[in-house]
């Protein structure tokens, strides 16, 4: 199970550096395989103390964590939608991601050119947000033309979609992101199978210089912008973190202590990203495989089963649930059951964070 994040930002904001910091080196620290799918797509296992503790207790043959997939793209420049710089074609790489990680340059560095002249996080973020919006406009207008043709030939679904597309077109044309509209599910592009960048939740990454902290004025400017949008900010020094990732794990911990880096960027991004997407984690232990899964908070048991195997949703009978904490305290499933911690839950049960679940499914 993978949560996908797409990096966006101006050239030289530090996207590729952050990409390396997020995805490199984790093979060495985690007992799980790390893979780079291609140059621009990296996967990092999501560390989870409960998963480790359950693995130590249950001694499964395999342990499969959830993963965070990160997609790096080239930088967007002002006017990309009109073909400036590399244009905006490469934005197609970030269609299909769950959320955007918007990297904003907050560091000063003479040797690294700034595409807009100088460091100005709020302006930079606005430039990128505008280009994303223009890309959405392009997508919406092209799609509208196509659906209008279908509607003319009597396709009812196309006619309904044209109406939706027109509403999104109007909002985007007025400079409003789709996410800011707080649309009901039936009005949301996702429900109609239309993937728009400005509909995705955003996490800002303030990329600060070495030795600068979260109290920099440049970070404050970005925070103010994020606050107006109801978005969150993580503060990172991508360069420092990427360098730390090249050290052997033992030296890295030591170096982090010396430099006063409390927590590396990956767990921060995972935590904020999960909150942004309202994700919770549950565990399964079938067939000697201990596996972690993520689903949106509020997901009902049959749909949770469906993430494991599409057939399981339809064939769902019941869920046998023990909270990870109870299982760990009792020391075994049998003990947990004897002490009344095993619950039988039906199709209306909303899966809770930390549930260890056996799904009973029919044939
Ligand atoms: N001083 C400093 N340089 C950085 C930092 N982050 C990135 N850089 C440098 O900025 C340049 C551009 O970074 P890169 O990650 O390629 O930017 P991208 O175009 O957004 O992918 C590289 O030379 C990085 O080493 C930082 O936090 N501090
Ligand atoms: Mg890059």
C-alpha cells in the first residue's frame, strides 16, 4: 500500500535534494527493501513502532510496511503554461498522486541561481500555485470540449459532467483552487474520475539553509500564506538531510545529535501527509505475513478488506479485531481473546487506527 506524494516547486527550490533526503539511505536503516522505480520515483518504507513490536511478538515469515512513494519533477517556471522553461508537460507525472509536497526555497545561496531573482517564499509559492491552476484550466477546457461532443450525441453522463466541468472552469478562471471550494463528494472532480492538481491537498516544505531554523522571516511569510489556505508547513534543510543520508546509520544519529536535528524529514512528512489525507493504519497477519495498510479514517470494514483484495469487499462476512496495544500487552492472540479483547465487527464497523484484523470472507 503506497501513499503517493508529488513534489512541485520552482527550479532550484530543492526538490531533487529533498527527494534524495526522503528516499535515499532508507535501505540501510530499515529492514525493508527500498526501491527506486525510476530516476524520478522513489519509495520509502513507513516506519511504525507497532509493526516492529508485532513482528517481534508474532514472528511472521514476512513483514510488509506501508510505503510512501515520492515523485520528483522538473521545476515549474512562471509562464510554464505558455511554454516558458520546460513548459508544463512534465506535470503529467504528478497526476495520480494523493497529495502535493510543495517545496519552497527559503535558503539564501549566492551560488544557486534563483529563477525569480531572489528568495521570496510567498511570491514563489504563488507563482507555482498559479501554474498548477492554469494546468487544471487546460485539462478542464479540453475535457469539456470532448464531453460536449458526447453530450450532443445524447450521452446523459457526459451532459452531467459538462455541467460540473463548467463549474470547475468558472472557479479556476476566477483564480480559485478546487480544494478551496470544499465541494460535496458528488461535485468533486475525483468522484467524476477527473484528476485535477488544485484539487489535491498540499503540504508545504520550507527549505531553509543550514543552521537556520523555523523562526526565519522567510518561513513566517510562507506560514502566513499556508495559513490563509488552511495548509500546513514542514521546515527542512534538504541539503543537510540529503548529506546525512549518505552517512552510515550509526554516524548519522551521532551527527544529527551534534547538529541539533531532532527528527529527520521523512517521519515529519509521513506524519503531516497522513494527517492531511486523514489516513489510519491497520494490520493483518494472515498466511504468516504481517502487513500494515493505510485507509482514510472512517473507512468501513468491507472497504478496508477491499484494499487487500477487491473481491473481499463483496465477500466480506465479518472482521475479528484486536487493538495492537492489547495484543502486545496480552502477549498472544489466545490471551487477548481470553481477556475479552477480541471483537467481532460487522459491515458497519469503521476501522480504527492500530486495529489488528482477521477478515472473514465467503467464497
Ligand atoms: N545552501 C543550500 N543549498 C541548497 C539547499 N537545498 C538545495 N540546495 C542547492 O540548490 C541547488 C538546487 O537544488 P535541487 O534540489 O536540484 O533543486 P530542484 O531544481 O528544485 O530540484 C543544488 O545545488 C542544491 O545543492 C539548502 O537547504 N541550502
Ligand atoms: Mg530537480
